[in-house]
C-alpha cells in the first residue's frame, strides 16, 4: 500500500502541512518496501484548481491512503473516484501520523470544505 501525507519539508522529521493543495511536498510511504519518498507538489502555486491538480498528482502516484488535516470538496471527489481512502491526521509530525495509521488510530475524514475559489470575493 502507498500512503501519502502533505508535508512542509522533504525530510523524515517533517511536520504535516495544513493544506493538502498548497503543501510544498508529499511524503509517500510504501508499506511493502517500507521506503519513504518525497515528491514536489507541482500544483502548489496554481492560480486556481490547486486541489484538483494536487489530487490528480496523488492519483497518478497510485496512492491508496491519504493522511491529511483537511481536504477540499473538489479534491475529495477526485480522490474518492480513484478509490483512495482519506484519513484525518491527529499529530503534528508525519512520522506520528504514520504510526497512528498503522495502529488503526486515525479516523476517516468525512467533512470536506468548499474550495477557496476567488479567495473570498463573494461573487458566487
């Protein structure tokens, strides 16, 4: 299984990033090989649609479980369509959340926020 976490830096002791779409990197753990890798989030600086682009990046990496503090509705639709499970992080570090996930302690993330389209322009 491949697990992804949005993170602030590309080293094992990194903190979980509060934003899935705008995270600088994703930590990917392969539970079969026990290998940790980091990929750059190419969607982080997108003008719009960053959530969908980030979600597609994770789908392309064949991620099966995502550990994240929050997730936008549009990204969640892409992820769930790809049969990816989404779990809510509970700890500051990526390592702590991986340990909690492996112990079955992380809950499924079921609440998704609306996107920040237009960044609060109220024009919807």
